[in-house]
C-alpha cells in the first residue's frame, strides 16, 4: 500500500484526487492540504511514500516545496501549467499530470509510482533483474541482462544495450553503480562500467565487449584481475 498525500490550493482539484485515489486499491490517501506550509510540517513529521502536488500555489510553489522536504518522497506533479514540466522532471518527479487529466492518465502515473517503489523495496533483497532509469522525461525499465556497458559522458551516461539503441541519461556513474548488482557489473575505468558476462576477451589492458574496445584504468586493474580470476 502506497501512503500518499495531496497538496493543492484549489479544493476542487483535491476532491478529484480523492475520488481517483479511492478507485485505486494500492493508494491510501492519508490527508489533503490546501495550505502548503501545513503540508510541509506534516510530511516532516509523518513520512509518506508519494505526494500529489500542484506547482503554481500562492504562498510557495510546488518546486520550492519539494526542495524544503527533509525526507526522500516521490512526487507526481498535477498542475495546469506545462511550463514547469522540465523543472519538475529535473527534481526527479515520477510524472507530470497536466490538468484536467483523466482517470486513465492518473492510473498511468500511479502505476509508475507503484513499480518504482516496489523496485526500491526489493533493493534490500534479491535483485528483481531490472532497473529504472530516467531519460527523455520518463522512467525507462531496463533489464540487467540487456546491459553491455555503461559509458560516462560528463554529467550523462550512455547505456549500451543488446540489440537496442543506447539510452542516454543524466546521472553519474557512481549513482548508476549503486543500482547494479556487484556480482556482474564492474567499473574498469573512470568512464566505463561493463557487464562481466558480456566480455568477449581481454588483451593486456584492453577489454573487447560488444562492438567496443574498452581500456582498463590503472586504479581499476587490480580489482578487475581479482574478478577475472574468481
């Protein structure tokens, strides 16, 4: 069950969210707020999994509110202003609902939230065999078995996949490694992470993988050799 709250300065918008949430068996809407300051106090005292949040509110914007929350909470923006979409996604919002939205569009958003939260809950246990990556203003599910290598490009990553176009995402290699099981993915260079089972051959300090030849960095050579010898 996903514990959620809704924040909007317009009462009719909150009423619509209440009606929609009652139709979803995995969403428990704990409270609604038309005063963002009251919502911030509540969130910091009572953790929730998900916030339905308007952006253009008189006392504080939804963007500012997210930045003031102490805990990590998922957000679905629900607003009449499409101009804020890019900034909303930069805050890693799960989705951006443009008012007025249908129940079907609402379900798309909450299904994304359920999938992402289920995945994160499984991180402490056995890997589910896939990860979610934010790219092109949406969450993309990637099967771990499809990943060949990951290439760091400044603040972006290029994820090379089997029989698919690469995916470019705005994130760091460090953050990506935290999502990957250490049993099959290894960093071999400041700019490269490889899937161990996709390596074709090694010669000296060069790895042949997919259609690429990847150098092994000095500081990564010892760890790579240990994994190779296991």
